[in-house]
C-alpha cells in the first residue's frame, strides 16, 4: 500500500515512477535524437544503418536495418524500445508488441510532427526540460526557413530516391513536407506510399522544374529528355546532405542546405 501511494505522489509531482535506464533504438534517426537530447548514456543497443554518431561508436548492435537480431535485443534487457515501424518487418513488430517491454513508436510525416516527437521521446527518457528546449529551437529554425523561402508559386520538384527502378517520395513522407519549406512542391505529392515506384513517362508528364537526386550519374541520365523543364533550365541538382533522409534534429540544417541549393538567390 505504501509503494502504491508513493508511486501516485511521484506522478503527481511530474516525476517518473520508474526511470528509464536501458534503451534500444531501432532506427538511426531515433539514435540521433537520443544523442541530441544528451541521453546517449542510456542507449544499450542500436539498429545499424549508415554511419553512427561518434557518441555511439561502442554501443552494441542489434542488427542491420530490416534485419533485427531479436535474441541480441532481448539479451540487453531494455526497459524502453524506440521503434521506427519501417526499420523492421511486420512479424518482428508484432513480436515486439507482445513483449512486456514498453515500445515508443515514432514515424513523423511532417517537420512539425518531428519536433513534437523529439519532445515526446525526451519525456520517455526523463529529459523533458532538454526536450522542450530542443523542440523550441527546432520550431524557431523551421519558422525562419519557411519565412525565407516561401514563394507565391511553388517550384515543381521531382525528388529521385533511386533510378533502377525509379523511386521517389510520396506526399505523406517527411521529405515532401521539407520540400514545401523550400518553396517547392513534390510533383508526386498525391501518392500516399512513402517511397512509390514511378515511371519515366509519369515524370515527363508532370514536367518538374527541378530534379533532385543523390548522385551525378542519376542526374545526367535525365539529359536524354530535353523537353523536361528541369533539363531545359539546367536545374538538375544534387541533394547536398543525406541527413535530409534521417528525421532527427540535424534534419533542419540539412534542410537549410537543400533550400540553398533549390533557391540560391533567396
């Protein structure tokens, strides 16, 4: 009975009854958010996918993106799991939900949702004050970028994820929202899949004024279609920072670099 009343008192005071001490992150972007919140010491396992922040160099791996080692994860005895749904398959997501381990699911579809989830993750980690401060900084930076790059008529942009086959981002993807901050519009924002496959013919039909891609050979290939506005105007542009594809606090500065590439005169 005494423990019950103590728990209620702690909650009434805004404190956590059970402090999180062992966290496993199942996405590089979520791992980055934990580091940005100054809570890297809580991470006991991470799912790998690309380069790690230096602060996480020695943290044990629980597998690669899309290939979670469930046995390794359980051996780390986490008391909180941070999950990006697409980072593991549906069977393993279901398995996680059946475990008696709290799971926080984060999948922001807009930059405003990202700032809200940064604050929510901070609360999960017992870093609520830090989370509020970081979220406020991100919202202020986002407002600055929107004001600087807004335009009456958005530029039509095709964001190429891959070329064989041809993939882009759909309207519900956070990168689509990021393009709007730069005064642009994703020409495939009507598609709801996060990474839909499209045809060259559909790109030609939508006639983008800017084509963005991750490497120069992919951009050079579009010169075979000089009738596309982006080709005719010489607006075949490299995405300047892969950080745009990792929704964490650093994404705002990656976005600032993208906006500068799309609209260098603003």
